[in-house]
């Protein structure tokens, strides 16, 4: 993760060894993405959000506006159904044809590997279901509980 103060790239090992501070300038990191559960926010993302919402410190905003803006930023990086369906169809054909073709000596190998691929896809979607709401977007509802005060 890059330091927003000096731009140094700090690895997780370096950050934890230095008590969450930059190795070069000793600036503290506010967010640690590895310890966040659903939403990954970094210092640079938060800094850019603040700069964008305030038009480089020329406008004031409320905490509710900040959370709304952050929520929109995170939703843009969320699950994209079009990309998912394209990659799903591509990998479905590729896994079935390629892996099933190499194991053509096994009876019904194409069907077996297609079913394995379907099971892995269902497992992936089930595993990450808690991150997405009904429309397939990440929600920042846990951030509303932080009680931000400015």
C-alpha cells in the first residue's frame, strides 16, 4: 500500500513491523485493507474521495454526503454482471472442451468436467453472497456504524 504522504510502497510485513506507519516518513496508515471484512478501503482511495467531494478543499460536505460518495466509489468496483456472464460462458466452454478433451478416454468426461465447473461456480457465488446485495453491489452499511464526526 502506498503512503499518501511520501508515496513509498509499504508491504504488509513492513507496515505491521512499524506499528502501521510508513517506513520512510513514519506517517500513520488509517485504513488496513487486510483487516477489513467486506469493504476494502485504502488511505489513497479515501484521500482521493475527500479531494473529489470537496473539489480540492473548496467545498464543505456533511458526513452523510461523504458516506454516499464512498458508497458510490465502492459500488463501481463491485460485481459486474456483464463481465461475470462473459467470463462464465468463456470458461464454461474452455474448461469443458480443453480439460474434457484431454480426458476423452474417460466415459462422459465432458459432462463430468462441465458439472465440476458448474459446482465451482456455484460455490464461488455462494461464498461471496454476503458481499453483495440483491442487485450485486457491495454495500457500505458497516461504515454508517462508525459514528464519523467532523
